C-alpha cells in the first residue's frame, strides 16, 4: 500500500502542480477559453488532481480561480474605490510580487494546510497597503498565513497587529514565520479565543480580519463552522470606530462557476452566516463580496 502523503501549505499548490503543464489551464489564464469550458476540463482532470492530493471538493473550487490573479485584485480594488470603500486603488505590486515569491520559497507551514488562494493573499496585502492600518486584529489567525501578507504592509507603515487564535500549535508556526521575516516587533500573538481577548482588551482596531471557524459538530450552533463570525463580530464591534475595515474569508454567495456543487455551499453559508450578515447590514456602511476562489467580504464601519 502506498502511504498517504502529508500535504502542507496552500491547497492551491497541489492543483497548480498538476495544472501548470496543461494547455487548457494556460489558455484559461490567457483568456482564451471561457470559465464553463475550463470547468469541464477540471471535471475531466478530477482523478489526476485527486491523485496528487487535492481534496475532491477543491476540484470544484478550482472552477472559481480568477483568470489572472493581478487583474482580479486590480478590478476589485477599482470597484471598492468607486463605491467609496477605499481611498484609492493603487498598491505596491512590486513589493507584493517579491513577498509572494519569498513566501513560496521559505514560508514554514508546520503541519498545516491553507485554503487561502493566491488572489486572496494579494487582495489582503493590497487592501492593507492602501488603507495603512494603525492597529489590526486577526480573529482566527490560524498559523498566520493569510495575515502574513497584510502584516508586511502594516509593519512597513509603522502599524501594529494582534493575531488571535486558541490553537497553540498554530500560534507557534505563526511565531516562527514572524521571527524569520523580522515582523515579530509589530505583532502580538494571543493564544486564546477572540471573545476572551476582546473581553479583556480596551484597544480599538481600524482593521479587522475574520477567518475563524468552529467545528461543525460544536454543540453551540453559534460556534459551528463559520457561524462563529456572528459571535466574533458582535464582540469586536465595540472595538471598531467608524471607518474601521472588516475583511472576511469565505463570503461566498455568488456561484460564478455555474456549478451545482456551490448550491450546497451557498445554502450552508446562508444558514451559518445569516445572523452575521444581519449585523453587517446594520453596522457597516457597505459590504462587498469579492468573488475569489473561496470568497472574501470587505466592508467599512458606518458612522
Ligand atoms: C482552520 S482556520 C481557517 C483556515 C483558513 N481559512 C485557511 O485556509 O488558511 C480557523 C481557525 O479559527 C480558530 N478559531 C476557532 N474558534 C475561534 C475563536 N473563538 N476565536 C479565534 N479563533 C478561533 C481555529 O483555532 C482555527 O485556527
């Protein structure tokens, strides 16, 4: 029997290791074939992708890949600026390209895998680079992979951040990467829940990133899966002044791939995120769904 490979780091790398050599993928990225045709190609490639270690459901998520990572982020920033959510749409693309290459080569993942996709990491960096937060909080920071991109922009501009996650093993990996990349001076690691941290902290935050997730078997429905966003948003609201940003992973309500698999994901999101979205509707000036691979929501506190 072949032993199961332990795969760590970005899930995207697994798919990319198979797709990079395929003409259909190259054509999709060059704008030469439509998303529907690319989706059909991915269905045909599913056995090879899964043999490389890609979880079956991520074959469907691959149908949402942007044609171009850079163009996706430029378009979303343009839209956010037009809607008045960002002061401008320009970010330091050269610095991000260097950072992404450095992370691909050297970022340590420990035993963890991540469902943060390249365009989502670039988008978070870009928003942080445009907004220049003074004080950021990441709730459910996991091993700090998504945060890392933004932290580079935040620290370069003299800002400070706290990464909150109750998993000590994840926090150890985050610490290693922060020390390795010279960012530790600008970042506090809080090995606790967001609720506990926020309950004991008087600080306010002008940049809040939500990516926590509870076990789907949690006895409290408010802490099951992404339902925890509602609870964490309630706890962080008193710490968010008017104009503070909220960026969340897994905001997926539009099926850009026209794939029935996403009917179930969207139904689950409606169920889990309903109370969170009600609060967002009351407390944020606007909230935009960016249709990245897993979906990113961005809004600004009203007032
Ligand atoms: C698994 S990660 C999300 C993964 C991320 N989307 C990615 O692919 O990189 C979710 C994290 O939320 C954390 N978490 C769960 N409940 C939390 C809470 N109440 N406050 C802060 N973090 C929490 C978990 O410990 C976990 O590290």
